[in-house]
């Protein structure tokens, strides 16, 4: 194993109240690097797993959340197993730390541009986030790393990540290659878990979420929905007008432009706390979400049988991102 640097020693003190006691002087490590390697080889995985157990033991014992907490615990351990394997297979060092933030417990494990973060939430649960930093979303090395994570989660019964990634893969076929270098993709799970795949430069954040029908949706997150934000999404997705594009890309551009024109006819209306759903053909449908409200307005845009763009407004969208 490549080694988790000595912050792991601090974590060991947190668990046991002391540092390792080496009674065999013949085998006693002679410097900090050797101590780090010794801790890595014997205790790193146990330390991370024990930290997770201590976090879940700290949670409230609300019976109505028991099943969710068990799922969150199982998910966290699967992620911990994966990031330990990343350290085994990597060439760098990893770090492990645990601390309280405003009386809420946090665990962080970092290895080779991958980060696992578990954070106690105010409602007595745990939010687990895996972050993988990449050069571009379509990078083969990134795809292998994410596949290994999703395979690990699938083996533990968590299939949502694979389903969401498949939805993104279908939609991304319509995205210009250059856009894949400046985005962050977040896969939202069922039990407050997230997988973030982030480029080094981020201009656009895309989410993949399950709707009420358990179908994957592609969602762009913005501060507010107006013709300017829609124009930026169109530029990121498809580039400038006049560039070479596929039939699907041309249809996607027409869909967004029709929505922008509809906004202009409504005196450049601006939507806040709103989910905008634009329905095109096949894999060109997507959603734009503004605000954090759980009671947001839902605006639906589509082209009717007479090839006219229509907008319908309603309340209480089911898509929630927090």
C-alpha cells in the first residue's frame, strides 16, 4: 500500500487515546516515514472503517429512520473499501482525518485525486460524497475509475449510480467534446449520497437524479432561469451557432432557442425557485433547476403537434436537489 501520511496517526489517537506501541525494538520504525508505512500496512483500512462505525454509533436512534441509516452505513463502508483500494493501486499518498464542525462529525479520506467525505447531518443522518477530479468527463482513465466505484457499490446492492451514469452517457452524446473539459457532474443517490466527477476548471454543473418514476433526469443547476442562463447552457452544450452539428444537436439548439424566444415574449421573465423541463426527442430532454426550495414551481416546455413551442406552469415538482 502506498501510504497514508501521518495524519492517520492523529486519527488513531482519536480512536484509541494513544499512538501505536511497538514493543519489539528490533522491528521498531526509526523515522516518521516508516511509522506512516507501518500504520498504513496494518491499520489504515481498520482505522477508516472504525471511524465510520463510530460516526454511525453517534447518530440518534430514531426507529423511523432505521432502514435509511442502515443503507447509509452500508454505502459508506463500500466507498471506504473502494478508496482504500485506490490507495493500494495508486502511486501517491493518502490522508485520513476526522473532526467536529459545529458539533457535527466529519470524516475525510483522500487518495490519488479521489476524496471520500462523510458528514453528519442536522437531521441525524450521514451525507456521503465521493469526489473524483479528472481532466475531462470523457477521459478513459476517469471512466475506469468511476466504473470501479460503481461496480463496488453495485456489489453492495446500490444500482442507482450506474443507472444515472447511463442516462448521462446517452445525453452526453449530444454535447460537443470541448464542453467535457469544463464541467462537474454530480450523481445523486437515494440516501443522501453523491458522486462528484469534477474537471479542474468548472463552468457548468450538471446533476443526474432519479424522478418519481425512477428514471434518470439530466439537470443543470443555476441561480435563476432567464434567457441569459439558457443561452450559456446552449453555448456550453453546442458551441456557437453555425458550427458543424448532428441532427440531434440541431434539434436541441432549436428547443433551447424556442424557450428563450418564449421568455422574450413574456418581457424577459426570470424564474426563481423553479424547475424548467424541456422535452425534445429521444435523449435531448433535460431540466434546469434554480433555487433550493422543496416547493418550487415546475415549468414545462415542449413542441406540440403543430410544431409550436408551448409552456405549461405548475407547482410542486418532484425533483429535489439540496
